[in-house]
């Protein structure tokens, strides 16, 4: 088993900066695209893919951490251009089929002040598509050429998920957002339940990651997340 692991390519995580959000390429034997940005972001993702030395047909999976437009907006176009299968949790699947992110519920002052802006049609609707894979509890990523799994981490939306990689990396979508004032890891501006978010963060940390990659705010050390959310 150790010889087999040594022969496999190392895990590469390539951030793709987009409009107000980052998608990620997870590259091993296959390539997984984690989130897709607002509609029209597919060419930027494909350009970053080529810069990283991969081709569109290398994409094995397009994983959506949740159904909001800044994460699912280019999923349909990216599937068309790569052939990668789209996966989303079944709780968020209906919104994806309708191309609508749904109502956002503020969890703090920033969320209350800015919610109206992101509920406008231009920022809340996106091309609808049927997912290929519905996640229930977990999704093993080995069949897609990546060592890791997808776990359920609800709280931001009912169907939010996170990626846990054997490399010691976790990709958590909008489960964690940097605080506007301190920059420290904090709860997102909008969500279903503040306590559910905290429970999901604890679930991610229990998997033992060293680095946590955020859709808004880049990478932070898991130790910083533990300090911010408590043990």
C-alpha cells in the first residue's frame, strides 16, 4: 500500500480567483473542480486548469459545496465543456434544478445590511441543471482519482458539504468566512443555523485537517479555526 501511494501524484490544490469567490482545482490522478463561481466563470476555470498542466477532459467531478449562485452558477457550462459529472447534496439539489439559490437568512449585521444586494435576480439566479450525483451522507472521491471524501456540513445551507483530503487539506465552501473586523475565521454572513454551522465546523476539525481552504478568504491553518470556534 505504501509503494502504491508513493507512485501516485501528490495532491495539488489550485485556487481559482473569481468574482467575489474562489473555486478550487484538486489535482491528483484525476481533477475535481470544487465550486464554479457565478455564471460566466467557466473560461477562467478552464484557463487555470490549462495553466496547471491539465486538460478539460481530465475533470472527473464538479463538486458543488452548496446551491448559491456564486458557487453553482457555472456548473452547467463547465459540465458541457469538460464532461465532468456534477455532484451536490440532495438537500440543495432542487435549487440547482431550478437555477435559484433560495432565500438567504442573515446571521449577523453584515448579512442584514448586504442581503438585499445578493437576493437580487442578477446575483441569485443561474443556469439550471440536473445533477449527476446526489450526496446523502458521504461521497468517496477515490473513483474520481482523488484521495479523500465529501462529508455533510449543513448550516450555511441545508445541503452544504465539505471536502476532506488525505493530504491534510479541507475545502469548506462558505461554512467559514473571515470576520470583517478581525479577519479571523468566523460564521458566514448568512445561514440556516449558527449552532449547526458550529457543529459542522467541529465535524471538519474532528477529521484532523492541517489546512482549511475557504471560498471567501483563501487558506487558513486549522489551528486558527480551532482557536476561533473553540474545541
